[in-house]
């Protein structure tokens, strides 16, 4: 691994994505001493074939002179719009639920095609370049997207699991909670959570390691240990872990509209 960390900014529009990227590419504030490596990668202007879109900037860490151990190691910054983030969240959620590896360009070809089309539909909305290999005619794009959405039962699939999973964002924990150990069980449609206090970091890490061993033979289970001030904040930061695909479903319904669905002229891969 060349990176020591990463961070992500999700903004309200694609316009704001480019504004923020320009600020980081431009003259840095004197308190921000980290060095930009090149100009980064713009996966919005040049989307990946699978539909992934975002801007990536790589920085070399410049630490305090008293602690130079991390100097020159790298931090990746991802900058994306809220709709691009909704797409990525939906893809990660489908990966979790179907046990595919769409993020690694593996799995069912129909799902891969569906997400490429969905990304282009969002690109149409944001007035940015489309994903290579998808229709540049909006009517044809909507038709094929709707065809696959119905064939894969995407909306019912995502909404059904979303309503079945335990909602924890309204629950409250003790005020001294500093860490949450979250365990997602796809089979049980449930998220179990355990809070830990400020002085229980070792116990939290030990529990995390033990739980990882317990679920290693359960490919539908996931575990994460996070430091955060509230469960609602965690839910905002980790939407795919909570299978929160609400915004993506809304985007899909809006995109499909009342289109008359017929099989596309070319066979779906």
C-alpha cells in the first residue's frame, strides 16, 4: 500500500465538485502543506467503462518537523457529487446483497450494464460526458435502463431490503460513546451495534478482531469499527453499510418515467 489514508467530499452538485477540486489544485493555504501529486484523475470528464465517476487527487503528506515518519506517504482525496455518490452506494449495496464483485468489474453482466446505463443517466442530468458504450440518445438510454431495471427487479430488490433492515439511526447511546462496532448480517437483515467509551479502544479492537474471525465463513456479513459522535453521523458516512439506496431509487424512478419498455434493439449482454 502506498496510501496511508483517504478522504471523500460529497457535494450538492457537479459544479461544486469542480470548484472544490480547483481550490485544491490551486494555491494552497499555508496551513495545508501537503503536496499535490500531478493533477489527479478526472473520472467525470472521462468516466470509467463500469460507470464510476469522481475526481481523485493524490497528496504527499508533509508532517510536522518533529514527527517526519509519515512524510511523502500518500493520501487520496475523492470528490464527487451527491448523485455520483448515490450511484456508488447502490453498486456497493448490490455487491453486498448479491455477493458479487461489481466494483472489481466482476459478476453478472446484466448488473454491470445496468450500472453503466444508470451512471450515464446521471451524467445526462449533470450535463457531463456519458459512460463509454452507452446510448447517447436519451430515449434509447431510458428504454434500455428501464428494460434492465425491470428484468433485474432492481427497485423492489433495493426497497424491499431497505425496509426489512433494522433502523438504528434513531437509537441513542451513552454520551461518552466514542466507538461503534457494527455488524451487518444480510441473512438476518439486521445491523447489530456495540458502543465503546473513550478509554475502551483496546477492547473495541479486540472485539472487532474476534468478530471478523466469527464471520469469515459468512460472505454476506460485514463488520466495521468506526469512531464517531453519533449513530446518525455514521449512517451518513457509511450509507452502503446501512443499505441506504433511497436516493438512487428516486433517481432511477425519475429517469425511467413513463417510458414504454420494449427489449432494446441489441441483445442485453
